[in-house]
């Protein structure tokens, strides 16, 4: 029984080390992109990123906004007040709108490098 506990402990240490290495590798490879929300617009409106990159929307507008994907496998942010942000790891090209102001539209293009 003692031998099994030692083996299990060793196995857990190896797995946790691998998790830290993979997490650090992904963090180094991904890049953060900022989209500002201001004057009822997204800036930039169209953004080109690599798969796995991070997109962060920052609401600098005096109005509330809620981001919503209109692409397959969609997503939706919480309602963002001035100063709030929403972060998304991007895996595929997506089109999005503000659910509260449907004239606000944006696009994230994922390039294959």
C-alpha cells in the first residue's frame, strides 16, 4: 500500500509539472488584442488574429453594451458598463454584434499561420 501511495504521488507531481509547462507555453504563444467600445462603435471593427490569441473588449462608452456572436457556436458577454471588459480566447473566425445596439457590428478573422 505504501508503494502505491509513493507511485501515485510521483505521478501527480509529473502531471502537475506538465500542466504548468503547457499553460506557460500557451501564454507565451498567444497574443492579446484590444477592441475599444466607444461612441457606439467597435475599434477596430475588423481584427485579424491567430488561433489561440486573446481578444479583450473594453467599454469606454457611456452606454451599456453586451457582445454576442452571430456565428455558429456563438457566445455572449455579460452586460458591460463603462470601464468593464470581456475577454475571449479565439479559435475561429467570428462575427459579433452588440445585443443592445444591433447596428454595432464587428469581425474577428482567424488566420492560419
